[in-house]
C-alpha cells in the first residue's frame, strides 16, 4: 500500500453492503441520477446561450458534459477499487486463519489464534459467513475482486487512498459544498412557496436577478406584508415555509436513498411536465409565428456567464455511490450513466435552443417567459394560463425537493465516516446515531432562517468547492486507487468497472480544465 494511506483506513475498508436496504431497477436508477443532475440551473441556460451565441454555447455544453462524464467514470472505478481492497483484505484474513488452524499444536494456542483472527475480521467488517463463501466462488471462477456490491462513500474512499492532509482537505471541501447545497435548496424552496402564496405586487422582481445569486431583500421583507389585508410579513411566511420544508423532508436524512424512491418518481413526473410545457410552448411559437429571436452564433464576451451557469449542470459526483450501490444489475451501470448524460445534454440543448429562437427576449429565469401578463380570469383558456403560471413558479419546489434528501443522506454518511467506526456502527447507542442526521439538516436551517440572501455562500461553494468535488477529487482518487490496486493485486486482475479514460493524460487534462473553469467563473462573479 502507498505511504499516503491513513492509519485508520484499515477499519474503514468496510463499506456498506447494498443488501442492507432494498434495491431498485435500472429505470429507477436512471430517474435518481437524472433528478440529482438536473436542477433549477437548467432554467438559466437559455439566457446565457443568448449572451454567448448558440454555436459557442452548444460546443461548451457538450464539452462540459464530456468532462463531467469522464470524472464520473473515475468515481465508479475508485469505488470498484475500494471493493477490491476490501475483498483482498478479507482473503488475507481467511488465509491467515486457515494457516493458523493447520499449524496449531495445542488447543489453547489454536483458540487464541482464532480469537485474534476473529477480532481482525471484525475490524475489516467481514463476517464469517462472507469469508466462508469466498473460496467457493474462487473455485467456481466466479470471484471478482472489483465489484460495486458494497457502497463506499467518497469520504471512505478519501480515507482509504489519501494521507492526513489530503483527507482533511477533502472533508473541508466536501462538507462545505454539501452544507452550502442544503442551505441553497432550503432557501430556494421557501422563497418560491412564499412568492407564490403572497400577493403578486410584493413579489421580488426575478427578472433583474440571477437565480444562482438570488439576493433577496431581507430588510424590506421584514416589514412588507404578505397580503395587504393581513399583518403577517413576507419574512414570516418565508420562515414558516422553511421550517415546514425541513420538517417534511429532513427526516429522510435518517434513512437510505432507497426510501426516497417513490418521492423521486412522483416529482420526476411533475418535473418532466414542466419541461414538456416549456419546450412544447416554445415549439408552438416557432411553428405558428416563426423565429422571433435572432441570437448570434458566437460571442466570446459571453463565455464567463456561460461557464458560470453551466459548469455544474452535470454535477452528481458527491452522491453517486449511494445511488449506484442499490442498482440490481451492476453490469448495466456504465450504460445507465452514459444514457443519463447523453439524454440530459440533449435535453439542455433542446430546452435552450427552442427558447432562444422562440422569444425575442429571453429572461434570465426562463420560466418568466411563459408567465401570462395581466390575464383576466374569463374563460377556460385563461384559467389554463394561470394554472401554468403557478405550476412553473413552483418548478424549484419540484426540483429541489428530490435533491434535498439525497444531499442530506450523503452528508450524514460522510459525517458518520469522519467521526465513527463504521465497522461497528450498529453497536452505537441510538442517540449517537440520530445526532448525525440532525447535524446534516439543522445548520442549513439555522443559516437560512436568519437570512435569505445566500449570494456569497453560493458563489464560494459553487465556484470553488464545486470544482473540487466535480474535477479535482475524482482525479486524485482514481490516481491513488489505481496505484494502490496495482501494488496489491497486480496488473493481471481485470477491473470490469475501469474507466475508459485510462491514460494519465486524461487526468492532467481534467486538472487543466478545472483551472480554466475556476478562472472563467471567477471572472463571471467579478462582473
């Protein structure tokens, strides 16, 4: 093993068996990953496509999808390597135990040797039943070191492959990003619900602000009434919805992602209904009225804005292990990921291109292009338009309500990995185990309760911590994972989950790409 392994990593080469909870089909896996990747950022794409030009934007979005897909394959390969090391260690324990039994000369010596080996097995997280099955699978040529049968969170993989400094930097980047995400999601949902419920003339003008940097007007909302005939303020309504959202979706943090399956399916239906409405209405305008928008093909001045909105449009790396482990057919994972990325990239392009050609002016938040202006409630058609108005205004609620539980579960799992010995997790008192779900959901609630302005937090977590999660960490993980497995298992053992991007040149390319992304996003923030 390389010297950069953390001294406590041995007890963490354990993971969590996918059989610990229910599994789900390939289709459900596709839905989970789609829901995690596609967020409210999709609504900003048409606006930035106009600024950068349709051709340049098309090239950049394909490049972003390709780079993100590459680093996802790195995460999958690293998870398979972690499983391989776990299997290798279990085999070593089994062989030592068998040798000890064969060469024991006295009953007391044999008993003490068995006791020591049982203790070592418990440290590695392998039970005796699992170890007894290993020789049988080897004899029948069915054994594979590289598997995805056990879930290894990114934190566990970082502990296994990084040294103390790398592990500290990883957790700093990872936890800051996830706490930032949960804060953003909580505030966005609460503000969306507040603005739908409160009087229209008191609603913040989103047309002059970017969804990514919702500034909010905390002082004015404190005094501004939600309804003219009532004294309750807009800030109070925001806090009511914030607490209600946390109470409803926060408890999911105590379970595994499989428990959110029906929530994912239900909200996926609403989400796709909203997307279908936007694309369908834009196509209707193009067919009946022709192209009213005439965007340029290339405008390099719009590149910073384009990267600022799109660079994290394909982010799913932080929660990927939790989503992959329950999938029944592990051999299909590569196809599932490929399908999701191709489908999502195509969808982004269709949504943006139809929008920029259908509308003469594209709002920063695309849903604003579909809101009826001063439509009187006189007939069925006007009622439908008003219904679409409310439905699209609630789009962030549908989108973020599915992502929030997954992010909270991921944060809880990594906090547990940081502070607990996961090989004996079940032995901890229930109070200890319930602390970590609370630690995942309470800090974001406190932050967003006292302010709805999260622009600085979003800028930092999205621009810098996000770069680490999507690009830097997967590259470092796969590099050290390949080196470790090569030393332990040699090059003769095949990894069926190995990334197709095998050369170190690809790793260097991702590092260079991440530097470029940070530079362009920083320019966008300054502007």
